[in-house]
C-alpha cells in the first residue's frame, strides 16, 4: 500500500511530446482510472509509473520517495497487461509464484501463498496447467493472481478486460473492484471504456493529448464536466451541444438556441450577448406538455434505436444534430416532431472558444 | 458434381506426382548410393542396370570398418583408422561450430532486437550482407590470416571460419524469433523482480528454443557438408574431415565406387540422427497461451 505522487511529468519521443506536464496524487488504497481515447498518453503514463518508459522531466514518487531512476524490478509495483503476458512455458502455479521465487521466498511458503490466491480467484483446479490450456477469462485471472500473490505496493492495470467478451467483462469488472476493496491496494487502471472507469474508480483522470482534462469522482465528472472534451467523452450517448447566445436580465440568465429560451444556471462571469455552447445530456430531456415556452427543445426525429430497456432517438434541433434517451416503452418513430424539456439545474454552459465550463 | 470430382482427382494426381518427383529427386541419389555400397565390386562394372544388387555384399563396409580387407584380390590394410579419424574431425568441427554459433547468435540477436545503440540496424545488415560474399574471394586473405595466427590445420581454425560463415544466418533467424516474442513477457518479468540477464535466461531463451534448434540444425548441416574450407585449411589427417577424405578414395588407377558410397552412407548418419532427435523439440506454437 502506498501513496503515489506524480508531479509535472513529461515524456518526449524525440521531438514529439506525448505527456505534457501531468500532476496527479493517488492516495493510499485509492482506485484511480486513467481514461481517454487512443493515443491520449494513458498507457504511456502507466508504463512510466511501472518504470518501463523513461521520464523526460518531472517526478514520480511513492510514499515520498522519488522513483524516477529506480529499476522496474525494485519498484514493488505489479502490473496486469492487456495481453496478460503469461509465461507460456510455465504452469499457472509457476506463473503466479514467479515473483516469490525471485524474492527467495521459501518454496513451501510460496506454494501456500499461490494456493491461497488461486482459491480466491477460482484457479485451484488449473494450477498445474499451462496457460494455453486455459480460456481467455481464466488467463485473465492468472494474470491478476500473479499480481496479487506479490502483495505489491501498487497495482497497475493496462486495459485488462479489453480482450474479454461483454458478459465476462462485466463479471471481471465487479470481481476486480471487490478484490481491490478487500486488499486495499492502491490501484491505477487504464481504460478507454467509460463504463469501466465510472463504475470501478474512486476517482478518474481524463487525459487528452497528453494533458489532464479533469480529475474527479465519477459523479463529479458526470455532473460537472470541466470542459467540452470531458462533457462529450463521459456519458453515453454523448452530451448534446448547441450553439447559443447568453442573455442576462435582472431576474434570470438564459441562452437562446434556435429562437428558444433556455433558462440556465447563473453564469456570473459572462456578459450579455456572449456566444456559448449549451450542453444537455440525452437522458435529461423529457417530453414537454407544450411546444412553446421556456426550456423547450423542438426535435425532429430522423432515426430510432432500441435496446429494449432504452430507446435512443436521433434527430435535429434547428440544424444541429441531437440525441435523446427515452424509456424503451416510449413509442417514437422517425419523422416525429416532438417537444422536450430539461431542468435548468441539469444544464451545462461552456465557453464557445475555450470550451471551459462556465456555470457552477 | 462430376466436374468437381474430376477437379479433385486431377488435383490429387498432380499433388502425388509432384511429391513423388521431389522424393525421387532428393532420395534417389541416397538410394543409389546405398545400393552401390552393398553391390559386390565386380557387379558394379556390369553393363546391366540393377535397381537392387543380384547378390548383397557388405564387402565395402568391411573395408571401411574391418582391420584388413580384400581389395582387387589382395589383402590390404583397412582404411578404418583414417575413416574414424576423419569422422571424429567432422564431428569436432561441426559440433564446435554449431554450439558456438548458436551461443553467439542467441545473445547477439537479442542485443540487435532489444537494445538500442547507434548504428544498430546498419551493423546488423552489414553482418547479414556478408552472406552474399563468395567464399572464394576471401580464401587467399583468409589463408594468410590463418597462417599468421598459426591456425592452419587446427580444429580451432576451422571452427572459427565456420562461425564467421554461418553466424550471419543464425543471427538473422534468431532476430526474427526474438521479434516475434511479445516484449510484454519481458516487461512482466522485470516487474516481477527479474533482472535483464535472468529474464533472458529464464523467459526469453526457453521461448526461443525452437529458433535455437533450427539455427543449430542449419549450422550443423552446413558445417558437416563443408568441402572447400577444410580442403584448404585441413591439409592433414589431424583435422581432415570426411568430406575431404572420401574423394581421396579416387586413386590414379582405380575409383573405389563401393567404398566411397559405403563411406558416404555412414557419413550421412550423424546429420540424420541429429535432425530426427532435435526435430522433437521443434514444436510450433510454443508461444500459445501467453496472451489472449
């Protein structure tokens, strides 16, 4: 168990800067996800923590000790790789006990430790098998087991579930979370799957182009995205964004979008007539009783999809594309013209140019 | 339906024909050599063609292995002392060259794949490009070099030449073997607490075993079949291998076909045994199970 501090960390490959001054503190026992699209630097950051990539500048420290120049083998960090990286010529037990063997743990002690972890992961019947005789999910467990047996200070996960099928992924997600809570080991989890990040993490770190866009709890990130990037990355379907003009009078602040007046939370910093982006999550739009008045969005539906429990409708408000998420039972079809409303406190106002969130 | 069957028949027939041709091409000479080795000397010069000798005789093998033997009606000294010495020379130089080549290739190729140093790729291609240089062009400078090093007519000298000749191929082969091993396996080992050398010995080399064995087979077969290098650098029986000894059975007045072929048949035994034995370890799919 350990506290991890990353300070002004950068990484260059030649002239290309892939990590641009990242600051992050992971508290002891915390589960933090690094999330972002491909090439955002999340895996590179994880590999830098592991010691598999050199640090260009800045520092990484564990419990106050800078580990920039410490060899991976001496960092006491365990990592679960995306492709599991099991040693194919060793049995499951040997794979799991490899690190103990290296540390000179007596054979019978190591055997007990491996058996104990194997039991919690349901791997006991497979201890003498070669990895190739296991299914994908079982290999994934062995990779986890190999990390757990060592009782390391920090766990690193590099998209460990991306090779599993959907059902198994949900199951393993729950297992990893439960296991981490039980062991209380500081964990850093890299994923591009927002559902994994939102459901598993204590906090998540959104990365974009090698920079941190926002750090926060899943709810903070969902409810108060710091900017348009975060707003459109977190949430599925993605947040609707409309161009609008901010108006302010004595009683209220509102944004006009395609002639409709949408009351928004107070935006103290903005002056009357400023161009803004108005964000509305698809799940926050509800059917309206009327088709005019405040906070009304008039949508022309062009396509619908249903998953049974939910129905997604795609269409336009004015000339801007939008999506809504409705109950699966709602009868809606393409060509429909519907009126929707949204509560003021669920709205997001972003600066038109910088994309930064304006309302509280 | 009829056309489909017809096509299948044609396909199969062609395949069988092609395989038969290939087998005849590669095994035919060996068969002929074997038949010659068990044909009595007098029958060898008969004008009729026999695919199998009318009488089987081990006379030639007797000449090879016996203390004395009959040659053209006279009792003569057996050539066993020469033959066994040359056989041993062949084994020493081939095994020595194979072990050293594979050892150097195992570590050298790893460095070419996993270490970064200036001119790495250029250096590698230069080494591999030496395979394109005809051996004859370096023969004279090499001879002078070996004289100055006092390595003429020594096993060490021949082994050195073999290594320099066969190492590029082994390096090339091992390089692609290492490139196929996911680096995450090594990274996992580092994080598990293993150093670079330990990881290489315990994780990488076992996984590269099929490649190492293939490199060993290629090097051994190349070394075993060498004629020109030992012809020049192994002038006496102290180091002369079988490939050089056997043609010496041609004398001014008489070519001992039977003896040559008997010796040839014995000489192909070690490579066959080696390939059969090592082939067991040449299993493919050793990497299966490491990943998804």
